[in-house]
C-alpha cells in the first residue's frame, strides 16, 4: 500500500475520479472541491492536499484538504488507508477531519495517538441524495437567484447560519464567501421571496460529474414553520434536475431532526453518516 500525492487536480482526477464517481453521493464533498479547484482555483489561499492510496495497482481511498479547512476522507476500500493519510500529514497538521463516521473516528484516534493532540467530535451529519422531487405543500412566494444587490442580506444570513449551525466555528471568510455567492458563476444563491421580501435562502454549487450540492440552507427564526425552506430546496433541486443533473446532494446535522424530516419528505434519501472531529 502506497500513498501518492498530486500537484494538480487534473493529475489527481486522472487517477482517482473513477474511484470517486463509483460512489458519487458519498464523495460529493470531495468531487465538489475538485470542481472548485478546476473552475475557481483562486478561492483557496494555499495549495491543496490531494492524495490517493494505491494498493495492488488500484485506488483504495483518497483524501483532500484545502487549508485552512479540515482534511476530508473518502470511503475506503481498506480502512488501513486512513493510517497512511495520518502518517503523511504528521508534519502538516489539519485543524480537523471530516469523513465517513467510522473512518473519521479512526483518523481522529490515530492522530491523537501519534501527536498527543486531543480530538473532539464537532458534528455528526448525514449525507443525502435526491433523484426525483416530491412536491411539498405549497408556500406563498417563489424562487429567484440572488445578485449583487442582495450581498448584504446574503452576508448577514451566512453569519447567522455559521453561528447557529457551527457555533461560529468556521474558517470561512464570510465576506468573501458572500461575494462569491452573489457573483454567480459556478454557484448560485437562491432566495425564496414572499410578498416582495426574501424569507429563505439556499446555495447551489459544488458540481460533481452527474450532480450538484445544496448548501447552506437558512431561514430566519421568525420565518420558520411556513414551508419556505421545503419549497425553496424542492424548487432549487428541480431546477437542477431540469437542466440534466442526475442527482442533487445535501448534508444535514443529525442533531436537527426537523431538517432531516423536511428533506426526506421532498425526496432526499439518506446515503451515509459523516462525522467531523476537531483537534486541539
């Protein structure tokens, strides 16, 4: 078993794409990162970490990191591939790890054993895949794309989302993130508008070969319970299917049973559980 690093996303995908696409829903995060590296390389401030673990001439696992974000793990055909990634990153410590639950735990425990740095579980998530939309009970209003005039609103709601969903624990430059969302390109922030007022938002981006991811989804507390998020997520997903996507992906916080119920009601099917650990 050997770990091979790659200096470009093109070289990485030439070796790892077949492995990743075979389980596209499970690997939508990593594939989305690769798409961003291909289409908007200036988004990340430092060179990415792109690695594949090879055994017997075939890929058995991959890992990526775009500092300052966590290291991401794929599904692994051999769990020992996790240990190879740990050893390869000893001199370049990540802030945390995100990946399939058992593999993320193995990485976190091995990292703490090798470095003496403690780990803690930061979030438990579930990855979902949608192939066909189940129309929700209609909510008043409709969807439109956010533009430059919506930048302050998008910024404010991103701050609130990060504070609520992540406890403010994010490496993101939220101002830069808001700028990218309203600029369009390979990502779009969709808004649900009721009686002229934005009442919910969802991002659509991080393309994969056959799909696209929805995130983040945010509705201000005083607007919840009216079906805005359900209708927005359904409309955004349907729009992507209508232009030829096979899948739409999203992830939810397992600590939020309401969101898990809402998304399954409109057609999202659970695929796998994903955990995030932080170090230090």
